[in-house]
């Protein structure tokens, strides 16, 4: 990942939509984005991560084991939502917000799912991967295993889960609000959620 070709403090906001999952060195890119932002400016991003396509990952692994006696990487590795906050913080961002959205899309079969991924340019980009196409027997085994493990919806369709991770981080700036010290709160969020506490008197 090359540094961004912009001077420090060039932008008052930076947005990224569904592209960060293609970055090999995400920590370095986030650090570069932070440097490029003006003081007290936000970075907002949405990208695919976590358990995206977990159904396809598991069924392909089992199909590989069954037909070939080993496992190959067929789906690109993705960042986990549990790591995102730490990556933003390490890059220097403040006032972090991280959220996820699981979107389930239905397909008639695994062949339509993989064709759709290929048409979107979302194929396997792992550096250590087999360059040749999947064998027919592995594909057919994958179809059966996918349906057995992850079920069928209405009309015999299969689910494919896409996890979108959203993150917001701010560059440091003068007069920027600072989070309170850990343990300094006077109200327990647990009590508020359970209805035991209405607020401060």
C-alpha cells in the first residue's frame, strides 16, 4: 500500500465506500488517511468484513476436504469488526464509532452466487491461492453441502450473508471533546437498560 499522494491536512473529510477490503496493508492506509485529514475532520467508511460469505467459506472447505483431501483458500480474507476500533485508534483517530449490518441475499444455487461475485469483481484475491478453476466435482459437492448446512428458503433458494462494517473516526483537533475516563461515569447503562434507573436527580 503506497502513501496517499496528498499533502498533510489536505481534506476536511474523507469517505470510503466498499473498497477497504481490497487493501493489503490496512493499518498503513488508515495512518496515511489520518495524516491527510485536516485537524478535527472525520473519516467515514463502509467495507465488507467479518463473517461475509461464511456459508460459502465453510461449504467450500468441506467440499475440498471431501473431494481433494485438503483445504485451499477460495474466499479472500477479511478484517473482523473486533479489530477495527484498534486499527483506527492505532492510526491516531479519536471519537470512534464502529457498527455492523448483516445483509442476507438469496440465490437459486451456489453457481449463481459465485457467478454474481465474479461479475462484481469480488473474486478471491488472496496472494496464496490456486490459479486454476475449481474442479467440477468440488463445485457439485459444494452445492450439496451448502444446502445441507445453511438450509433453503422459499422456492429452494439459499442464503448468502454479507457483513458491512461501518466506521467513523476523527482526526485530533483543538477543543475537540474528549471521552470521560474509564470508571468515572455516575450512571450504570445496565441499570438504565433494565429500567432500574431513569436518570440523574
